[in-house]
């Protein structure tokens, strides 16, 4: 990669000030998008989904842990490997102290369509403390478009139907019985639960703090998201396990 050119301090300052104006524009645009996101309407959802976690079988309202808001990260499981997706693992490595979210009446959990015993083993290997639930055997993944199977529901990923995905050369993202990644947000009002937001593709990238740090540097991100290995395999010739 070509390094930045060398200039005087005055020249650097002038260009930095010019960039600052662009940064402010991006910040204002991001604030407007965040406001529009908060203003989205919501849809009441069925609370009969059954998940399995460390404490056994639970329902969707239980995932809130008594709080009003719930963020579900749809963690892609790589079938037949006993491992979660490497890119999803990279994202979870970036999760900070959950007490800050909890103080804002918000719970973050992971959900995967895999047997809980496999999830528990992998979670222990990774050393994560984020609550993680199995949606194996329920329609949760299908209803929120984290898994596609035409026998269950019409194909959709990132708000694109099968024909659109095919025309864009992205049909591999919606292969039958294949899980994807994404995030969904829910709000609880008493006993009622509402779906307020879901994002897929690069949408969850906003929480990848490693990228945010690297974006400050001259060398930038250096690796695509699926090129980061499991954190316990650095130094090994190991892939991410994500295909």
C-alpha cells in the first residue's frame, strides 16, 4: 500500500481542517438516519417462540431479562463444524461491557439455529459472556429472514426477494437451509412484544469497533470482515470457518 505523501505541518493542518468539514457532514447525516430509525413504526410479534439457553427453555419475552429493549444478533452457525461463523465471531469479539446497555434498559443476546450443546461448547472456547440462545426447531430465524428455506417461506435476504438476489449475483446469500447474519431489535410493552428494526449485510458493521479504530489509521481496515480468524487461532494457518 502506498503511504501518504509527506508535507509541512501547515499543509497538513489545512487539509485536516478541510476533512473536518466532511466529517461533520457525515456525522450530521448519521444523526438524521438514527432519528429516522427511531421513528420507524413497529409490528407486534408472536411471543410463542421457544429458545434454549443456559437456564433451559425460554420464550421471547424472557430474552429481554426484564428490560424494555432487546437487540438480537443473528449469529450464523456453520453446520457440521461445531463452530460459529468466523465473521460473526469477529463481531462478538468487539462487544463491550454489557452493563452500559443494561443501564439504558436494553439487552443484547445472540441467537443461532444450532443445538444449544454446540453453542455452549463454542461459547466456552471463545470466552464470551454475552447471553446466547438456540432457536433450533423454531420458526424464529425464518420469520426474521436469518435463514432461508423455500419450503418454509419465500426467499428474502436484506429486503431482496429471490429474483432480485439472483439478478445481482447474490443468490448464494439465500441458499436453502443456509443461515445468514443480521440484527433485529424488539421493544416490550407489558406482555406485548414489537419488532422495530432489522439490518443485514454490512448493517451490523457499525458495532465493529476494530474497524472504527482502524478507520482512523493510514493503513485502514487491511482485512475484509471474513479474513479475520478466530481470536484463538492467530499465528495458525486457520480459516474463519465461514463460507
